[in-house]
C-alpha cells in the first residue's frame, strides 16, 4: 500500500519542479514509510511513497517498464498478478522484479486501457507513456483506493492519494465548495461526486482518465459498473455451492503477502466468515484483533473471542474507554475533508492494535452492500412491496399525514418509531431511501443555514444525486436500486474512505476479500429471496456460512462499531456543543448561529437527540479549521 502524487501539463508542457512533487509525496509519508521516489519529464512529474508488502527488496517506484517507454506510480495490490505475469511472459514480455507493479506496466503496454478489466485488485495508479506523451489515471472497480485531482491556475492537473497531497501544492486555492457542505450535512461525509474544496474532484470508482499532451484533457471514462439486471438460476443448494467457492477464492487471493498478515474480528457475520475461511486456507493460526468498550452495551468482544477460539486464532483484544473523544483532532487530520461517521474512531483504534503485529489485515467490509445486510435495505424491500400495492395518489396523502403527525420518538422501542417509515411510504422508493440514508434531513439542514449560504446552493439538494442514481441503476427492483446506490455512492464515500484513512494513518494495509468483483457480481445476480427473506438480510450468505459459524454469531442482531456521541455531547463535550454557535464555524457565515445554539441546548437538556447533527457540525468545524479555507 502506498501514496502517489503527480503533476501533468496537458495542453502546454511546462517544466515540473521535482521538489514540488517531493513535498506532495512527503505529505503522504504515513501511507508509505518504507521508501520514496520522484521522476520528472517535460510537462509531467510522478511521486511515490512505499509501504512494502510484496517483493520487499525490489519494485521501487516510480518504476520504468522494461523497455523504458513508460513509467508508473501505483497504490494498491493486484491479487492475480502472477497469472497475468505468466500470460505476458508467453506474449514476449520480460520482468526484472517479482512484484505486481511491473505487471501493470506490461499489461498497459499490451492492452492499453483494456488492461483494467484484467486486473483483480484494489488500485489507483498513474502511468505516463513517454512514447505517446499520454497520462493514464485509473481507479479500481469499487473505489477502495482514492485519487484526488485538482485543476490549477497554471493549466496543470495535480493528483494525489489524499487531499493533503494536493494541499502541499502552492497553487491550490483553498476555497469551500458550497455543494460539498450541503452533501456533507446530508450524508455525514463528502461523496465522490464532490470535494470540500472548489476546483478539486475525485476520480470516480471504476473510471479512468486518459490525457495526451498537446490536447485538451477531456473527462474521465467509466470502465466498469455493477449490474443487478440479470438473475442467477438454480436451487438454494446450487447457489450456496457457487457462493462458498467464490468466498474461498476471494479470501485466499488476498492472503498473498511477504509481510505478517492477520484479520480484524468484530464477532459479526462478515469478519467471522473471513476468519473462518482464512483458518481453512492457512497452516498457521490466524492473527486476529478486536476492540472492545468499557460499557457492556457497546462491547462485542465476547463474540469475537468465541470465534477466535473456534478457529484457533492467535487473538488479541483491547478495551477502549468510551470517553475516547480526545482523538477528535487526530481524526480531522486523517480525513482532511469533514467526516462524521463516528465509527471512524474505533476503526482507527483497531487498526492501531493490528499494526502492532501485522502489516496487512483482512476485513469483512462490503458484504452488507453486496448481499443486502443493512436494516435499511430490508425495510426498503418491504416498503417497496407496499408501494406496489397502494397507488401513489393514495399513499402520499395518507402516509404523509400520518408521518407528519407521528411523534419523533428516538427514545422509544423500535416498533414504535414509525415516523420515518410512514414518511418514506408517502414518497417514491428512491426518495424514501434517500430520506433513510440522510443524517440531517433537508428541512433540518435549511433551518441551520444562513440565508446567504442557502442562496449560494442555487437550488442544489444533496438527495437529488442519490435519487437520480437509483432511477438510472441497472436493476429490476427497488432492492436492486438501493443496493446499487449503496455500492456506488455510500460505500466509496463512507465505508471505504473510513477504512483507507484509518488504516493508512498507521501504515497498515487493509484488504476487503468480500469485495472480490466476481463475488459481488454473483451477489448482484441473486434472486431477491436469496438476499432478503422475511426480516433476514444476507440470507444466502448466512445460510452458506452455517457450515462454519455458530447460530448465535450468524443470527444475532446487527450491532456494528458504536461510539456514544450522544452522551459525549451532553457530558464532557457539552461545552464543545455550545461552542459551535460562537466558534470558527459560525464565523464562516454558512450557518445560523442562533439555530445551532438552540439545537445544542435542546440536546444538552435532554429534550431531543441532535447528536448526529451536532457531531457533523463539530467535525466540519475541525476540518475547515485545519484546511484554512475561505468562503
């Protein structure tokens, strides 16, 4: 795993200062503490920071092809590089190293952009073809590895693995993108469709950008998409047999490393399944690690311990105090852009624990998105059935009136918290799903915005992007469209960003075997009944894993990493809650200070639970303060 950066002058090739590239890569040193390199040519510069995983002694970057005609900087892992290497050797290519980087270079020279469909892995890379003066930027199918881009005033395009790499460039303007604020307040993260800074964008997952010197740079092109339009045929037993084969292949391919390797183990279905399959494929005990909490309601270590014992894992756990809020500033520094998923904190802590013993850790991320494991997906599946029975002309007035009248009882048992469901049933499936995903709903956001900031949005509403994405999704049903949105919008912006930044902050490589693209493509073709049955999501995955895991691991209520932010913001962070209304965020002019103050007092006084919105505002304040941005 590594960090990359570069500068490219497309239309007018100007000299690139190597020191400037070095400063950009130095800002990414945490992603690659084992080595660094810079290469420049007329109108182009490439930089690299290396975390050695495969071919530790070899494969320095930037790397030249064997014929010297192309140069690459690469962040990620290609899991099928040995098979590709054999195929390329048969085609006449020779190799000087034993790693995957040189294989990508040869694949580019053999197949051009079509090489991407042959790569099984997670990656973001840049190849400059010296002979044709073309720059090729590419990002993996799901967006596991990030790539930020900036259009600069001198006509160049700069790129880096993280925003902090671009911030090291003196020509980058630090001006806020108002639409990114609106998107962040809706989702709790800045999705890949935006960047917090105007003039900065992200290369979307499954896209490449091919530019040639002397020509206008054009735009990125999609090279891969996930489709839910087809359906697998076969009995449950047949589908389960196919699934277990794909699971094994996904896990085993990601166990290749020349450094110590282990796994995160929460005690949930997905990480437990990964550990079970690792134990099946390994002659040695699997090294696992778990984070627990000093409050029983938030702690899952007993389940992780049970799984570790079952498979003879070499298990390590650490208890984290629930008052671990002192790390907020460190989180803001990791993410650069505002990021309000509070599970980032325990994710960082488990990465720190893993890094004490291993350099690579496998996770269970991706299964909920691919197999319909989120509660919201199961609810949406059943809501869509109700929408199919009742016409919109009846649903909108009936459920809309009931939803508006129903109390917002966050404190009540789940069956009595029907307000969100009623309001969702009054809307289209896409609008209802967007409502369910939103952290702070449109009316609540607008109540917090200053009038001038609301006007600057020019009618932009964050949910409209998700709604449009779902309506154009390649799928047959509402569940298909919801999962497509989760895989292409939610997952790269939230889940994969969280894991990438927290793992890279401690120079740990995290791998997601349940995001093997063949496995996800299979999951997308499953009949709906093999994804959701009754109230059970991930139906076929759980049935398949019954041969490995105990019933109480597979079918207990989903918990996930929980951080007690509501208690923090009423207790030890109460002053920070109050301070938002008068602090640096208030000085930006984006928000109505009186509205924020009233929200904070209602939360601190226990009259309402505004913890998620207050946490968003607090993390936004920290982020903007670090970025030193202007309106």
